[in-house]
């Protein structure tokens, strides 16, 4: 499509509304947060306007470095798991009849109505020793005695993947529905087995969709602060948990703000890197 | 037998019978056109040959081997889809070499074969272009080259030229036929365009309602259609009612046609005569009386519409043969018996 560059100021008018929204809901709150991150904490009250870098300096420790690393790693694993599960699932879903698809999508949408708290406690019950799924395994003869599956990394991962999966499927669904089914048939007539055709044709044809979905789930998982607390040990707590802790329980808003700014910058950098790699591969 | 045999193939979708007991033998190297109106089962039949649909009953036999249960990817065939289905994320060269890559050919072999094929389709030097940058006709050729990359035993095409404009389509028909003759490959094309079938095929298979109505060389289909459906579908024709009188002579529109006889015991039938076989003469004893109701002068040919005995008859001739026929003129319509085809009702 050919577009002419805007010439007069009036050509920019369609941008006014989005720009306004972006300013009110992103630029102003984020600027406030950056501002607060340089303030000094006041134990008696809230914070005092100042310009100190203590909040950032305190952050540069091994402990917070580890937490940041763990948070990013967890979010990446959640994103990979979600896409790895949701992509084949959604693909197979699009092959079903209209009616079956509708039922599945309605069920998935109803999962979205569950709050993070309910999901957390539901999984903590399912993973418990006394009432959990291991009792079922014992009954089936797969295990000798019931076990507690939480707290632990597996439990945190399961909960977060469960929470993000409906979003992943709903984002992938439109792209997969629109995919030309003859592409796959063509690959099969050319000698590719169904699985190979799927990997050779469907996955690359939807690469941009997959990258976009990975980024979405990654950002979504990065903000999760309840599930790691309910299902994990303290070493599984993410930066979001620590931010909540500092802001709400320690009343250290400047430090919480500094961590939040850092988290946003790190995730933006990671997203940018992904896009850059994607573009380079596309060009090559 | 070397070639493709379809042994009593039936395909049902629920209660609907898409392909009904089709039996066809295609000798090696034959160019077959499956021709019929939409919904006649021709695409379903092609998809069963490709293995993309499973027949409800019957067998597909290739070179004496039953391949009905062989999955598509092990049939070593080449297929061109109506949508072409070129892989959008691959370049022209990578699209063409895909079937070779799947079969583990070396990089060298792949490049060599891709070059050969690009030369064959007159697109050398296009290997690195993205598919999206090609014109419709070029994409068509890339799809054909990709299907031919492994020198398949069977070359299948599903309405391959329907997306092209009329002029390009005609040119591609000739090109496709020449390519097939050069390679000597058994080819099956699904089409609803009878001109396309006439141009390319050794064997035209006319289908209707899931059944084969007639399978014959194009000129035979045109000259000797098996029934009214085929006669009407292939080219244009005049379908008239013919009855037998007590002496056994054939009577059309009240006029006995000398030299034409109905099969014994048949009192009534259909008669098909092509417009170019209908002669117009002065009104006379041996001709059917008619009135010219419309003349369409197309430059190359003149189509004359004649009203005779309650029926409309179309006659086509060149301007040289028929210089001055006017609307409203009284004419005598002559139906040469050797051009009349009597079809059972």
C-alpha cells in the first residue's frame, strides 16, 4: 500500500485521540513513577521530594539481581510453555466443526472470569497432599502415597501457564483460522508428512503472530505477583512480588518505584531485542 | 497396466454422494481433463487420486499397485491447487526445491534442478525473489514447477488457470499442454471450462452428479456426445425433439430428415446438432420453414437465430458463407443427417 507523508498539521488530527489516551494512561503515570523513584523515603510519612539515586543503588545487589533474573526467566518459560501448548491446540481447534469451536471458545472465555486469587487457591488445593490430585494417582495405583506438589517451581509454573493459556489461545485463534488450509495440503502432496508440513509451513507462515504472542504472554507473566506467593517458596518470588511488598507492606514507595521502572526498562529491552532479531531474520 | 486406474470409486459425505461408482482407466502419459459443472464431484475425485480424501469404496491403482491406503506424502505426485498454495515465507527457488529438500536431496542437486525448472518455465534468474513480488502468471508457473520438481508419476491440477484473465489463461493452456507433451507425464486437470478441456486434453471426462457421463477424446465428445447433458455442456448445441413415423423416418419439426433413422423400437428421442452444422437455404420442400429472428454479426462469425415450428435454432457461419441474411427473412433450415446426433431421452 502506498501512503503519502502527512503535509500539513491537519493531517495529524487522527493521532490526537490515541496520543491523548497514551499521555493520560501511560506517559503521566510512568513519569510520576520515574519521579518518585528518585525521591527519598520518609519513615514517618510517605516520601519527600528529592533527587537521590539511593533507590537504584540499593537495587544493584546480588539479591535483587537474582530476583530480576528469576522473574525474567520465569516469564520467558511461561511464554514458551503457553505458545508450545496453545499453538497446536488452537490449530487442531480450527479444524473442528463450527459448533465444537464455539463451545471451546466459550469455555476458555469463562476461565478468564476467574480471578488470580481463585486460580491460585484452586491449584494449591489440587497440589496439596491431603486433597490433591496425587490421591487420585494413588487410587489409580500410579503412586504409593499422596504427596504435596507445592510449594515449588513446578506449581508456580503450572498456575501461571494455566492463567495465561486462554489469552494465548484467543490471540492465536484469528490468525490460525485465516490460514489457507491448502498450504498444508500442498506440503503434503509435495512429500511432507502431516507433522513435518505443520512445522515447515504453518509455523513459519505464522512466525510474526507467534513472536507477538510470546511477547504478550511474557509481559503478562512478568506482572504476576499473587501466584508465586500462593504456589511458590520465597526463592520463587518474582520482582513483582517484591515491588508489592515494598510498596504496600514496607511503605517504601520510592524503592518500589525504582524497581518498577527497572522492570519496565528490562522488559522493553527484551521485547525490542526480540523484534530486532525477528526483523533481521526476515530480511535474511 | 502402466498408468492410473480408478476402480469403482465412490465417495459419500454423510447422505450426499459426491462421487458415484466411477471407473476410469488412464494410460501412462495421457492428459485427462475432468470437466463438469460445479458440484459434479470432479474436485473430490482429484482429491481422492491425491490421497487428500479417502474413498468410501473402490480403489486407486497406479502402475498396477493399489495406492488407496498410501498417505499423500508417499504417493510421489505433483499437485497444483486452485489457490496455488505457494509458501509465502519462502523465495521462488525455495518453493520449487521444497519437495527435493523434504526428500533429502543435496544442496547441489536442489540448485541444479531448480535452475532446470526455472528455465523450463521461462523464469531463470527469479530464484531469490519473494513469491509475493510475482505476477499472477508467474506464480502460476512457479506452482507448476514446484509440482514437477521431483518428476512425479502423476501431475494433478485443480482449476489451475481460473485466477488468470482470459487472454493469459488461453496462453497458459497452450503452454501447459506443450509442457506435458515434452515431459510425457500422466496429467489430470479439473476444469469447468470446456475450451480449456478441448485445448489441452487427450481424454475428456465429462462428469455430472458424481457420475462419468462420457469419457472420450475431445473431438469425439464434441461430435458424438453420449447424452443431452454432454451435448449441452460441451460447446453450444441445438437440442430438438425427433420422432419416428410409421415408415421409420425421423421427423424433426414436422419435416422428415432423409437419411436419418431412429434406433429400432424408439418412437421419440432428442436430436443434437451443432450450430455450425445447421445450413440455411431458400425455403423449399426438403427444408424446415423458418424465420430469421435475430442476426449477431461478430465479425469472424455470424450467428443466425431462426424460429422454426415453435423451436429456436441457432446457425453459425462465416461472413463469406452467408453474406446477406436479414432479420425477418424466410429461410429453409437444412439439417444434414451426418451431423445429427440422436440421443436417447
